[in-house]
């Protein structure tokens, strides 16, 4: 379904138009009449004329084809109105009316009805409970907001209507323009996925910004955004960083993985730039709308004051950018005109005694240096320094080079005029050098995203249904939880597990012990126990001749600690003991995004340290590598201070296999491989916990 006529209609009807002052239907009508050049049809059965226009009793009476209907009638008659719209072949509607999902169960039902109807009839519906839609390209203000937006190349959507009106007023004040401006409302039909797809193919939208509270079609979102962000940057604020459903989790992964981790992973994987604040949203949007990403992260800084230069240099580190190393040629050039007190190396401090011409020369030398891919122009007010002239120098530079350039001409009144001309020239300027660096980092981030290669998923797990069969057998036997008895499933998946065997009596244990010449690990085998070591059900470093003795001790100990006489103990697992670093690979199923894979350093401290990374499954080899490399403790795995490098390829493979397993079997709710013990020779699973839905 095309949304072209939603944003570029020739004819618009306002259903529920009114003459009553302050009535939403009246505000929408007036806004349309103010801006829109196409035809406007007020609909109201109780009026002949409104604001000088002929009024119709129903949309079905309008003698022309209506491209877009704005609906502002009470919630209970919205469905009837939609039916009339359908009769009149109107295929784009904006439902402004409130009184739906946002008011509770009754409203939710109504919303379901209108959503189902619109979807069924192929009607593109924005809302309900929305402020409306602005599209500056067609002078369309189909909202009840008090203002029209300025034209621009940013398209913006917001799930909060109140936020829309606030942003609109502020944006007009600071001169920020929009191409499309959409209040999503309750998203009964059209949502962010539809809009980013539409705006990607819209040549007047260069950047997509959004404020979202939730995404319902998680996997569709990822799939769509992945494509869109290759050509159009998307920056989003997602509010509500609460932990969803964590308290009920039975696994480590489930405890750590909240829905916010899923959003974080999904945004990251689909190339969406996520920001935390409104300030960042619009700083990022503004610079992305004006300038192109630099080649790499190397920044040249020019300043006339030491302090701001240091602040900027620090900020480069914070935002993962680098100070460029100037070439000898640049250093020579700088030496020709800079005073001996000036700093020639990056950041160049031309000192407060320098004039505008020195600034221009310094700036040009930096810009021309092949090592520099973007430029930060800082300045503090100085007696012999005219800010408007500096602004002119920056604007000229912006016109002539295609390296990003950001200003921090610091000051208030003194910088106001410069600020204005920089805005016109497309050079963002901030008081705070740190904020300037942050804005620049958005360009670099987007450059990285555009360079990204999305690898196809190589299927690593067996195609046949052996695994499904085994899992359902175990579900039948052990209810919803599967423990070490599931190790053989992992083997089928091609995941290396440590060798082990169950002894069902101490005499059987004695027999098995003969196989071993070095210490082993004993683990209690019981369907009733989730955390074995908590109740004395794990003993490491047991000498082979002690196995049978420790068998009896463990069974006694566990019975005593468990305090449930009906506990079933099947025996004791004798497991080869391995030496290495403990890691965890886990899965948690997110309601919106599906299986979320977690990787981190494992063992008992995993929940405490939370040094973990997440991705939405399935993950490619490259993504699995990124997961491993992105934890803080990665150097520990790589080998620091004489420690040896562990088998990272082995971990990367396990992550991929687990992610494919979780996608294949929707009944997996939670899965922990914790720990996997990894050393230079390989990674092997020693413990497993899986929770299934029936
Ligand atoms: P649970 O998580 O149920 O308490 P685990 O099987 O994970 O039981 O064992 C607890 C801890 O014992 C592990 O984190 C690890 O430190 C150690 N351990 C378990 N199995 C082995 C093994 N095969 N080799 C070495 N250490 C082990
Ligand atoms: Mg464990």
C-alpha cells in the first residue's frame, strides 16, 4: 500500500469539522485552510457552511474523490465513519479522536475494531489518538497543533502527541524544518515500520527521527530498518528503560535480559542510532541532515584558547573519535605564520593574540591535510577577533570542502550573529565543545553503519528433525525445565560439551572411576534441582579413588539441604574436569523481537558484573564476533599479561549455533550454557539449563 496520497493529497476532508471555538475539528479545518493549496471539504451533518466552505453531511456526499480524511468525531462513531470512508473510496485517514486503547479495556476493543476494519479494507490509518500529520512539501497541516512546521529535509514521528506539539513550537523557534511530521498516536494500523519504509523512498527526506515508546512488530522493524539505514540515517529515542518480566526468570540470561536490552540490540543490529535525550536526537538529526559522514574518525581541531581544545580532545575519546596526526607539510605551513607561543600539533592553539587571518590560515592548513577527515573549529571571544568574520571563514570552508566541519564559537551575545550565519551555511555550532564533538560523532557513527556489510546467516545446525524430537521427548519427561540431560541436544547441534556419565549408585560410581586418572567433577542429577551448587550438588577436583565416597556424601548433603522428602535423585554425574575461563552463552525470548542471545564472562558473578552483550537471533559470524569483542573483559579472553588467548573462534561458533537453535525452536523460553569453559584448545559446555513452553 502506497502512502503517497497520505502525505501528498490533492483533496482533504475533515470529518467532524465544527464551528465551535476550541473544537479539534475546527482547529484542523483552520490549519488546513491556512496552508493547504488543494481542496478542503468540511463534513458535518449539522452545518451548511463552515468558514465559508460548503459543508457535507457525510463523506459519501462529497462529489469528488477524497485523498485523505481527517477524522475528529467521538470514538464510538469512528467505525461508522470509517465505513463511510470505505464507501467513498477514501484510502488514507488520520484518526485524531481519542478514547481508545489509552483509556482502558473498552477503548482497546473499539480500537481493535477500527484497526481490523481499516486493515481489511486496505485503508492507511494514522492514529487513533493522534495530533495529525504535517507535510511541508505539500503545504499540508492536517493537525490541530497551533503551528505549521518549517520546511526541511528531516522527517519526524512521535508516539507522544504532547511531544509533537512541544517539538513543533521549539523547532520553529530555532529554525529547524521538517519534511514530514507525524504524530503516530496509538498505531492501530500504520506504525514506525510503515513510515520508515515510506520515507526511505522519499527523495525529500534525508534523515528520519523518532520518539518511540515501544515497537510491536520487532522483527519486521529490524528487517526494514536494516535496509533503510543503508541510505537514510534513522535516529530514535526509545523511552521506558524498564526491565520487563525479569523477576520471573529462571536463568541468568533471563534475569539480566530486560526488554531494553532487546531494543538496544535490535537498534544496533539494524543500523538505527539510538540516543537517550531529546537534545541528542535533534543535534544528531541536524548534522546528519546537513553534512555527509567523514572517511574515518580522525579529527583536526583549531582553537584560539587552550581550555576548550583540551575539553574537545577529551570528548573525542569519549565518543570514540581520534585526534589526527598532522603531516610534516602541515606542520611546516603552520610554522610559517603562527607565533612561537602557539601549539602546532593537534589541537592547534593559535592563542588569544592571533587574529582572524591566522585562524583562516590555520583552519585551511588543517582542512587540506590528508590525515584529517573532519574539522572542529573552536574559539573563545578575544579582543582582536570578530566572530562574524570567523563564521564567514567557516561558511566558506564548508562551501569548498567535503569534510564535515562543526563549530564551537563559544559565547552568548557575542556569538549570536555568527550562530545565525553558521546555521544558514549548514555548520552546526554549539557553546560546548563536547557537544560539538558528540554531534560530529553521529556522522562518524552513520558512516560506520553505511560501510557495514550484512552477512548472510550460514546454517550451522542440522536440517533434519532429530533435535525437535529430542527436545519434545525431554519436555515430556522433565516438564518445563531441562538440565544436564539436555547435553546430548547440544552435541547434536554441533556444540562441544565436556564428557560425562551418570552413576546411579556409589558402586556404579566406583566402576566408572576406573576410567579416570585425574580429578573429576561430581554433579547431582535430579529433575527437581535448578541451581546445583547452591545445595552442595557440585564438587570439583574429586580424585578418582574418592568418587564413590563422595557420591554418598553428595547424595546425603543434597537431601539434607533440599528440605523436600519427595525430591527425586537419579544419581550423580561424573564429569571430566576442565581448566579455563568461564563464559556464558544464553537465550531469552523477547515478546517483540524474539530470541535474544547473550554472551558474557560466566560463572557465579555474571549477574553481578553484567559484563554481557546482546543480539537478536539469528546472528551472523560477524555479529557473533562483535558480541565477543564488545564485552569489557574481552582482553581477558584475548590474553593479557602473559595469559594465553582462548579459542575465540570456538566461542563465536557456539553463539551462532545457539542463536540458530533458538530461532528454530520457538518453545525455548530461556537457555543458559553456563558455564562454558574455554581455554586455548577449545570451548566446552559443562552446564546447561533450558526452560521450555509446552
Ligand atoms: P550450577 O550452575 O547448577 O550450580 P555448574 O555445573 O554450573 O552447576 O557448576 C558450578 C561451577 O562449578 C561452575 O561455575 C564451575 O566453576 C565449576 N564446574 C562445573 N563443572 C566443571 C567442570 N567440568 N570442570 C571444571 N569446573 C567445573
Ligand atoms: Mg551453572
